[in-house]
C-alpha cells in the first residue's frame, strides 16, 4: 500500500513538472508554471519521505534544515540582478548531490554492482562532478571574483578534449571492471578538473549558453541517479531538465548565430579595455545629449521601444525604467520592451528583472516580434545593451559577431543610448550604432540617468 502511494505521488509530481515546464514557455503563464513545478517538487519530497527504504530520519531532518537555510538565504540576500549567479550555484548544489549519492552507492555496493548499474552510476558521477566545478567557475566569473575574460593557453583545446576522453575511458573501464576504486575515484578527480578547464576559456558573453548547458548536465546526472536508485521521479525530472537545458543551449547558440563548438572552444567573449570616445567608423564622432533634451524627445514620442541590457541589471534600474515607461504612456505614448535572447547573463534575465518591476507581460516583445516595428519608433532607448544592437552584425563579414541576429535599433527615427562610458561590449569591438547620425549618447549610471529623465519629463 505504501509503495503504491509513493508511485502515485511520483506520477502526479512528474505531470506537474511537465505542466510547469510548459508554463514557462510564456511570460504570461510563467508564474503559474513555477507554482505547479514547486508543488510537484513538494509532492516528490513527501513521496520520498514515506519510501520503505528509509529507516532513520535524523540525517534527512538535518539535511532538510541545512538546505532550507541555504535556500532561504540565497532567496533573501541575493538581489534579482544576481539571478544568473544564483542559477549557476544552484546547478552546483544539484550536481554535488547527485555526485555524493553516486559515491555512497558505489561504497555501499562495491564488488556487487552489475555492469548496467555501473553504467548509470558512472555516468551520474562523471557528469555530476564536472558540473560541480563547471558551475562554480561560471558562478565565479559572473560574480567577478574570477576573471570574466577567457583564459587561454597553447594547445588548450587539444588538452581539454584529451582529458575528457581519458575521463570517458575510465568510465568505460568501470563498466567492465565495476569494482575498481582507483578507476572510480580517478574518474571523479579528472571530471572535476574537466569542469574547471571547460569554463576557463569561455568569456562573459557566452555565459547564457554555458549556464543552459550546465543545467542540461545536472539534469542528466540526476536522471542517471534515478536509474541507480530505481526512482521514477528522478528519472523523469532529470530527463526533462537535461533535454530542456540542451534545447535551450541550442536556441541560445542560434540566437548568437554560433555553434556549440564555437562557444565551448572559441574563447569568444573577452572583455576588452575601454575605448576612447573619439572618431568611430568612417571618421564619424558620437553625439552626446543632456537628460533635459532626451526627456523632451521621449515625452513627445508616440512609440518608444526600450532595449534593456546588462547595464540595466548592474545598475538595478528596472524600477526606474518602469516608472519612466508609465510617464510616457500617461502622456499618450506607447512603450514596448524589446528583449534579445542573449541580453544579460542568462536566458530570460531581462524578463525576470522587468517582471520584478511589474512591467506588463504584454509589453515585452521577442526579437522576432519587435524587429519590424523599429522603423515606426520615434525613439529607441537602449539601456546598457551593446553587442545585441550593433549593426556590424548585419553587414561586416570581418566582425566577430557577423551573422548574429540583432535588434534593429538603427532603423528607428532616433536612438538614445544610455551607457557609463564608451567601453566595448563583451565582443570587444566598437558599436557602429553609437556613431550613427541618429544616435545620441547619454552617459552615466543607468539608474541615475533614468531618474533624471523621469524628473525632467515631469517638468515638460
């Protein structure tokens, strides 16, 4: 009876996970999707707690308290702008759990593990271990206590690929000799090193793809854990996580018009040194604008398109941006938000920040939906975005971002770019948009500059 109850609970949990994932496909249903997934996880935990294999609950209670405290502190203390870092460290904890379960199962059944179980166990531990260190490296780069720019050296790709194949070779060896402790722990050690070296040459510009890929690895490790423990909900949830993360990684790469191999081995995304605000392409120069003049343009515009970027996230300006949009709309204008798939440091980064500021879902537009509307826009307001609006991607075959789909801000009647300085984006190149005769630069912290615009519009 108890076992039937557990399986029914797992079945309902799996359905809720699927419905939750489906809900996340749209900003309108995303909140409902999260609630469904959270309730599904609660049921899965309850189902596991009544499982017949559990004899004592003391360690489970300790783990539950520690995990709850860590989760609560992460949710309370980490600002919304740190969502990418929080996601990366969450992947690390999930992968660490899968790896530790694998180590315990190997120790518990050493000498009695079948080849089929060892295949699942080895896969779980190998991908779990490299996800632990890979996620920590991504966290460090995003938090900037590690160097965000790619770290490369001679024969790096050759060495990394060789190391991975050696690790995979130990995994294959374990399938045929499942009792080898040396091979097992050697594989874990090498996998941990692979995780570090995998993320080391990847720069900040590619972190959205890296986070998605690490999410996929963590899901695959969890699914393998389910096979080892004969736990159906882990198999299903892990497979969903692994598949969705992999698909998302493909979509993110497509959004940058780059292949997986280019992301993982291209050492793209270096943070270049600041460029001088001198002559740009063709000898043109930038044109600065004051907050007063920018406010007049915005106040009398019929259609304003806002393009948020990582600069908005760093300045935590999302609430001021929403207030600015409300003021423009009160004056009879329309404000639309253009969201590039790779804006920010993780998939959906801008959506999360704008949702926190209560920007209506129907005001958010994907790149495909908004690009045809730029030519009708009176003003496009670029807030801390850079490479995703660079026209060089459309026409310059020598540019490292050539072919990357961009938001066509240059087609609007007027462009106001809010930036701290003329520093290049993660691609390390000049942005042609900044030198366009229609473009005006408003320098300063995004939050402060937006507040100035709000104050000036109120006086118009």
